[in-house]
């Protein structure tokens, strides 16, 4: 399968059926999904498998699986897609599954997705992070994003909004 983009340790690919079990192990955990755009845990493996099938069948671009180059394990997901009701603004995001956290993967995913966006002619990319999500706030800063303020515009929640533009 063709990679969407790669980083030093990770390869970002379209979702596949064999990602179901690892994705379910993460997206079924309330503590993991609580800060995501849809904070509802997946109730069972069949739900996750159907969710992956819907992503594939829709041709949805901008939400991909992230695998370790060394182990080929699914370690998370990468987001680079238009913000809902964002008037053309694009969002970057990183989901690192609990078993793979605290290894720098979120920063690596964020940097890789931003570079991918800039190489595809995006002029600015936003991150929308809930204020209580300290790890993702730190990732946004570590990838070079600048805080531009709070917003209630996206996903029905109050969030910190960050932006990055090419060259800075």
C-alpha cells in the first residue's frame, strides 16, 4: 500500500481492514477518545471495523492510519483535513494510541502532517485543542504552532486554536 507520507519512525497509510483490532483497542477507551472531535467510545470491534470500512468507502482523505516502520504496528492516526464550518481552514491532528504514548510519536505525526500539507500548497494549518488536554497543547507548541486564542466554533466545544504557516 502506498504511503501518504513518512517520518523517521512512522509511515502514514490509508486505513485497512487489518487495523480493526488495534484501532478498537484505542477508540473503545473513554479516556482516549474524550478529547477527540467525536468523544464517543466505539462499543465493540464490529463497530470499529464498520467505521474503518466507511472511511475507506467514502474516499475520505485526511484521516489516516499511522504505523511504526520498525514493527509495522498501528500506533495511531494522523489528521489533515478541512475544519468543519472552517471556511476553508485546514486542521492538523494526532492520535497516538495509549500503548504507544510518551515516545514522541504525536510530535512526529504533527510535523509530518504539517510538512505534507505545506507540500500540497496549504498556506496555513490550524490545530484545535481542548484547554484541558495538556499533552496536545504541548505538541502544538513543539511543532511550532502559535496560539491564536480560544474558540467555540468547532466540534461544539471550547478549544484553544493554534496556527502555523510555511516558514514559521
